[in-house]
C-alpha cells in the first residue's frame, strides 16, 4: 500500500477560535456594512481572507526573531537577508520594505510618471492602484484561456506574448518604463506562469529595451508548478528553478508575507545599480534606512529563514496539496471554480454560482457574504469591486472573471477545517436558487475601494 502524504511538521502551539451562531453573524456583517474586511478577527471562525502574513512561523523563524540585530544601520539580520536573496534569486541589489505594496511604492516612485504604460499579466490590486495613482495605465496582457474557468490549462497565469509585443509596438519606448509578470497570477486564480513564458516575455522585453520585473509574492509556488507541470523540470530542485526564473528578470518586488511565511515584510530587488541608488532615496523617505526598510531586525531574520523554508519541496507539497484538497472537494460537489486549482487559493466562479444575481449587484461579494453567514468563513471578492472604476469615466469595470477567493494560510489550518469550508459552500450551492438579490454600494473610496467599501442589501 502506498503511504499517504502527511504534513512535514507537527503542531506545537494552538490558538482557540470561536464558533459563532448565525444570529450573531447576521448582526456582525450588517454592522460591518457587508464588507468582510470590517469584521473583527474574533467574529471569524475560519479566515481565508488572505494568505498574506497569516501563516504559522516555524521554530527556526522564532529563533531568528530572538537573534534579531536591532542596529539602525548595517544590521547583521539585514546582511543575512541580503545574502539569502543573492543566493536564491541572484539579485545583487535589494531594499527591504515593510510589505509588498511598500516595495511597489518605492520602485514605482523611481520608475513611473503620469501617462506611462505598464503591461503585465493581470496586475493585482495594489499594483494597479500604485500605477493608476500616478496617472499611469496598467494594460492586462493575460492569455485568453485564463477567463474560461472550466478549461484545464497548466499555466493559465501566462502573459500573452503577442499582446505584449502589440503594446510595445503601439507606444514609444519612453512611455513603457517596465513590464510586470506576476508569479503566480493571483487575479486569474492563483495560476502559474511557465518558465517558457517567462523566458519568451523576457526576450520580447529585451528586444524593445523594456525592463521586466517579477511580482514575486508567490514565486516558490510558481516554481513548484513548473517542476510538476512543465517538461524538462521534473528533476530540477525548486531552488534551481527559482534561480532560472529570476535570471530572466531585471528586478522584482515581493510581499514576503506569502512565500517567505512571515507576518510582515517585503523587498525590492534589481540588477541595475543606478536604479537601486535612485530607489534608495524613496526607500529612506517612505520606509526607513536602506538596511532596515521599516522592519525590525528580528523581522529581517525571520524573512531570510522563511525564504529558505518556503523553497523546500516537502513544504510546498504540503501547502499546495491542502489547497488542492479544498479544490477537489468543491469539484466533487459540482461547485464551479477556476480549473486547475491555483497555488495559494481556490477561486469560486461567482457568475456561474449565482448567475441570477445582476452583475451590478456584485455576485462575488454576495457569495462571500453568504459564506460568512453560513459558517463564519471569511473569503474575499476578486471581481467588480476589486476591479474598481475606469480612471477616466469612473464607471464600474466588469472583469471577465467574478471570483470568490478562498486563500489558505500556510501551516495554519487542518484538513478538518478544509472539509468544513467545503461543506459550507455545498450548503449554499444546494440553495443557490433562493439567492436572487445582491448588494449595492453606499460609500466608496476614490481608489482601491474594496478595502473600505460600505454596502447594503439590494
């Protein structure tokens, strides 16, 4: 008999969580204006809002916290992280930041101006927000297959190289400061990007003299999918694959709260010394000195250790395997979702789940609220609210996919929790025809509205 796969760790500390009643949840979500970001954490039973900063640290990471060097300049913890980034990613210059969006702020402050064009594969919310805040334009060049949730494609996160080249041909080089490849592609459903696609995109960028950057929040998960799905990489280690991925890039930003398994932290890395020097000015302005970047020394040390743990095959098999388990359970229940399952989350196709809810009433947010009411499970909408409004017309942008994301924290929940989430969704799916109305916006911020939007029942 083949032995089943088991987690490569055991539990040392547990945190109690409260199982609320539906009556309590109905009151709480109304008080939160039907925005799950506004809920208190103790009002949530299973929290799948994000996998960002919500994982469990290892004993080695806690050791690094105790070893942290809190020197303002030249911290030994900084140099440990610098050496780790050079070893894993091959990037000689890096600037620490308190999280990924802070690293984007530093990079874009150094590279973007009003009117610029930034092509990529489904820019995520903070990336697009930083671009549009600077009155630049994000152009999505994701492959068309990503919009068909029922289609099985091993690398749905790929950028369409033809679309990318068309952007380069349409605009002069000085209008395109960089191209961004997000690995994995979160907005498209946590879908990976193939090594071949990264390499071809890099070739096109170099042909037109445009730097290519990786949004590397989930680079290790992307490397795992390359190893398991792309011909020629089965016998390569995760770290060998990572080094090759980054060899095609001119730089990267990372929210280290994902694949480095820390509660806070991020960085910008690059090969160009002049860009590093220019970005250093903004890092000092916004984040702190260049050797701590808004982080304590203990955070830098935990991040360095987490990068090494996050690129271990046993960890990735366990982590991605748990996400796949949730996906398989939902698939068996007939629930429509992005196929195949992504690396960090399962993405439910809300338009197929609740087609009777008008798209103007935010299907994915409606489904997210229903899931919370059913079992105290918090997910997040990746749809019209997150897509925000057109920066010129201010009309809603209706994306091709209206998704409910269930992001699984690393090393935090058991498979029993996963089965509970699947059962909650099955209950809603069984009564889906009873849900005919959604939500309408009462108040919204001028940009990146999904974090603070207030809604009411339609």
